[in-house]
C-alpha cells in the first residue's frame, strides 16, 4: 500500500499530542486548545463557551475531544452550543484530532476543542 502525504497548504493540522500537549500547525500548545483551519488558541474548557457560540454559521461541525476517553459533554455546554446553532460531536481527543484532520483536508468548515490526554 502506498501512502501519500496530505497537502494542507497554509491550514493548521494536528500533528501530534501527548500528556498535556498538542502539536498543531508546527507549534506546541499546552493544555486545552481550540483549533481552526487558520489559527489555534488556548481554550478555557467547558466553561469557555462564548467563542464557541460565536462559531455559528462559520463552521459545519465542532468536534470536542474529551481527553483520553470519550465522556459525555456537560448538559449546559451542549445545550448552549446547540441553541446557538453550532453542531457539536463529542469523542475522545485522539479521535477528535483524526476526524478534524480528515475534514480539514477535505476543505470542510471544521473546528476542534480539545482537552488534553493525561
């Protein structure tokens, strides 16, 4: 099987992660992060909703990585995003990283909010 590199151009793919960190677009970020096609920002976790709600109409889906294992999203967090019109999918952070990269490579309007694996 031949593997071909995915061309991301100037986009910000997730290149790796480990205990407490993510490597995105060539930079290492400690702690929770938000990643978009064109930028990466620190994220304050489930209480940090305002920036995520503002994504309504700008993205097709927001993946939320819940850490090493899949975990339910806090009810208020999910409701606030859905009421704002932001489609949200929860998954373990490793799965969220892979899913984000696939949609990013397809040119989809995607963002990811990640809690680190410990």
